C-alpha cells in the first residue's frame, strides 16, 4: 500500500525512520499515518516534495496520496491534484527532520474535492479523510491482502463479486470511517467474522517472499541463520526489501511464482530448516541446529503425536504448516516415515518438514 525505494532515497536512516512510522501506526490510526506520511523525509524525497515550490508546485506527492494511498483512481480530478500540490508546498525536511517552510508555502485559496479555503497539507489530508471513497479504498486494500482479490473500487467489477462480499465490504468501510480510521478494530472485526473463515477463501493467495521467509521462521521456529543469504534469496524471489519496483509496490499474486522463483522458494526453506544450500551446507547447520521435534511439544504424551505415531505426527505437521491435512500429502509423509523405519526422531521430522515445504500448498495462505 505504501512504498518507498532506497534506490531513490539512498539514506538508510530515513528509510529506518519511515519503517518505524509504519510499525507505529500499523494497528493504529490510518488518519495519523497519512498525516505522518506528509512529514516523512523518505516519502518527501521519494516523491520530490522537497523540490516543490510555491510558484512551481510538484504534483507527485499529491497525486500518489490520492491515487495509491487513499482514494483510488476516479475519485478525484486533475484539478484536485494541482490544488493538493499547492497545499503541500513548504512541506520539506532539513537533515533528518521535517520542516514546514512558511515562506515557501502557497497561502492562496484552494478548492480540493469541493472544499475551498487557504488549505495546508494537513487540511489536504483531512479533506481526503472526509471522503467516503477513502474508507472504501483502504478497506478493499486490506480485504484483498487478507481475504481475496477484489477490484479497488465499486466500478471495477463488483458485479463479479458475490452478494456476501459486497455486503462485507460495505460494512467494513462504514465501520472504518465511523471508527475514525482505526485499523485494529477493523481487522478484529474482519478476523472474527465467519466470512473470513469460509473454505473458499482458504489457501487462495500466494505468499509473498517476505511472508514465506518470515512466516516460516516464526511458525516453524527455525534459526534465521545467515541474513545475507536470506536477503539474496528475497531478491531472487522478486521482492528485494526496501527496493519496490515503483511507488505502487509489488504486483504480487501470480507474479510471485514462476519456474525460477519456485526453485528459490524451495531452496530458501531447505536452508532455514536444514542449513542446506544448492551446493553443500552452511556453517550454521552445525552451530545453529534445528530442533524440529519442538513443534510436537505441545501435544500430550499419551496422544498419537505424543507417542510419535507416524500418521498422527503427519497430520499434526500438516495442520501446523498448511492449516489442514490433505489426504495425498499425508500419505506421502507417512510413507516417508516408514522409510525411516517408523522412527519419529528429529531427523525424520526435519525430513517431513522438507517434504511439506516443497508442496504447492505451502506456497499458499
């Protein structure tokens, strides 16, 4: 949703500060996040607002805020962009700090989205947040990220959506706007809904490289091992962190998977689980061994998993990694365990995880 590239900024501290801004407001107020964004040195530099002058306003920041960060195409005019750019003049930074340069701000009257006044950048954001289109646009972005792809606005093909989806999207947008753009209550409402857990939405989306790597480290509790190797793998998988291809960010979806990236996905998981590289093993394979058996720890000792019965262990691992236990993959894991003489030790569980993470199902969420 919000993208800035180090390739343009070339200031690691500014990128760090922006990342902290995103983290601070990730479950907070989107209104405060948008207000913080027009004061963020990285975004101001990335979209050239630091070069904007009252007698020659730069339209990049105003355009992208409306198009990509708040309203979506069709919910503003070119004149709104021009007037918004005037409102944002004087919003710049010096060294590492935001500065509002009064002598460089256009103090004239501006009309933005039907509201007229001597608006500043803060007024520009407030006027945007007053629009119903803003809540609709952001909730659709969140719905597309967490549930299923939908058009960015109602004119983009809502006729293809099921009535239940249209109702959910409308209710979420109303709740978001009514809740003053607080993100946490919105996500709570979504995640506790029956709609979110409907079978048709499960395993419907392809994990991004970041979701794949970070999610695997967290859910499988693997060592992180060598960050430089993980960083290179992210690049090869098409998502070099802090280097999005444009202000739109990454396309995502099917673009994450091709004949090249799929092999990298398998290789990076083998590296996390076993320390294995395409050629040989990493030194961390010995210094940071992986305790795969720890994943079976929460189960009672008198259960099938606790007794380390192959079928029960296979089902438990599949439910942990995939969220369900498909019949064919389960049979494959049981067969593998049998090839290890039925002994469910750390080596066997590690092998079972290596098999699971090569499955197409593991690429989905």
